[in-house]
C-alpha cells in the first residue's frame, strides 16, 4: 500500500467556511470523476481543526510553530501499476485539467505541498478507529521536517527504528489508539504534479505521523510521574531528528469520499523513485 497526500492551504482571500463547502462538496464530486480510474481505493479529506482543544494541547506539548494547513487529502492505492496505467489514460488527464481549473480559484498551490509515502504502522489495533465528525475521536498529525544536518533517509531511519521502537515499547502509557508513520518516498508522479501545479517543494519534509485519540476513553490508571517521564523521553528523542520549529502538529477529522478495501501487495524496489 502507498498513498499520495496533498497538504492544502486555501487562498488568504477565501473565507474558511466557503473553502470547506467547496472542498467537501464541489471538489469532492469532481475528484470522483477520475480518481478511481487512477487506482485510488480510498479518498479521505482530513479537515484541519485549529480550534480543537486536544490539537492545541498537543501542539503546545510538542512545541511546534509551523503554519497549519486547511485540509490534508489522502489517495490510497493497492498497487503502483494502477497509478501508472490510469495516468496514461487521456480521458483521465483531461478530467484532471478541469479539476485544476476549479482548484485555481480556491487553493494557494505555492503554499501547499504534495508527497507520496508508504505507511509504517507503529501500533495498529484490530478495532477500526476513524475520526469522524462527532464520534469523539480526533486525528493528530505531526508533519515532520528533518534537522538540517540529516538526510531524509537518516531522519526516517531514526524515526522508525528508534522513535517507533520507543513508542511501541511504552504503548501502555500512550493515550493514542492507533499510530502510523507515513514516510515520504521519491516519486516521478509527484515531481510532475509539482511542475504542473507549482506545489511547494521541501527537501527537508520526511513525512507525517497520523495518530488517533479517543477523547471519550477513560484515563489510564498509571502514576502521573511515570507517564511524564515517558513523554519527556519521547519528546527528547523527536528533537534528535526533527526540526520542531518548522514542523506542524494539529488535529483533524476525517471525511471518507471513497472507501474501498485496501490490500497491500508486494512492490519491488518500493523505497525508490517508483513512479
């Protein structure tokens, strides 16, 4: 499984309510016309919630200060070959051009970002957790940018092998129900989208974490001093590979536009410029 994520910022002159109506309405319907032909199995529009108290508390705890997005969209695929085949279809490309013309009225592409990534689950329960409006579950993002002295690969290795291991080791202390790391990989498809749409290019962007938190769950019966020590160790570890001042933490809720089963298949040479 792999996914393409769009980190979207609206134009400053567009009202937030107007943009939300467009992005979840007209834009979603336009995307329905072609994304499945590209092989998209799941299309999720994640609405950033800047006023969410859980998100604000998490942002303060992580000490991030980056400007937030308005939406993060995910296209989730089974197979890279589906994307290649679909993108070669002239009708698909024509429809995509019509969508771009619609988007240009609303989004600030120079301040928006795109990335292809693979999901590396850190803890992944059998139960389904989705941050749907009103169900008490919020989705927390950490959009991570690496320290300047590290390459993307070095930062990602530490993120998964070290920070992920710490998270799994101390899972009993965590308030999170589910935690996934989405690691950015090279993609010629993304490169073409950047050239075509003038998306922001950030070589230091290593991916994002997605975590689901059930705000209605009872607190764990663990001494506060133990939890504080574990949290402090985790925060110290994050500082070893990410630049928190250029990274972002925020809460979001999920809107499922297309929701089909996603089946992971073997993909040779996946951690390279696959497409």
